[in-house]
C-alpha cells in the first residue's frame, strides 16, 4: 500500500476538471434561467388577476354611473334637456291651438 505524505504528487486530468467545471456552470446557468422564467410567469399571473379584478369592478360600476361619465354623455344630456324644454313649449302651443285658446 502507498503512503500519502508531503512528497506525494497528485495527477489531475485537466480535461476532466474543465468538463466538470463546464457542467457545473451550465447547470447553475440553466437553473437560474428556469427560476427567472418561473418568476416572470408568476408576476404575469399576478398582473392578470389584478387587471381582471379591476375590469370586473369597472364592468359593474360603469353602467350604474358610479365611476363617472364621458364628457360626450354630459353634452348629450344637456342637449336632451334643451330639446325637452322646447318640446314642452311646443306641446303647450299645440294644446292652446287645439282648444281654441290661440294666441
């Protein structure tokens, strides 16, 4: 049997060491790439759930007028009120003409 001492030489195969280091480096890189992709997918899912909740809230509250109205809606409402007033005046005028209480 051989004794191991101060003068014992160890022969290392450099090609084997390079392959081992390369394999370990590739494994670490692959693992970090997979973890990064999983984190990205989890963040996307969280964002999608958040947007879905906001969309559901918007879908329910918008038709009820709880969130607000478009400026075009306000303009239309003003026009409708104006036309309603004009129609009411015309109705009064027609009623007066119909009943013989003309101008």
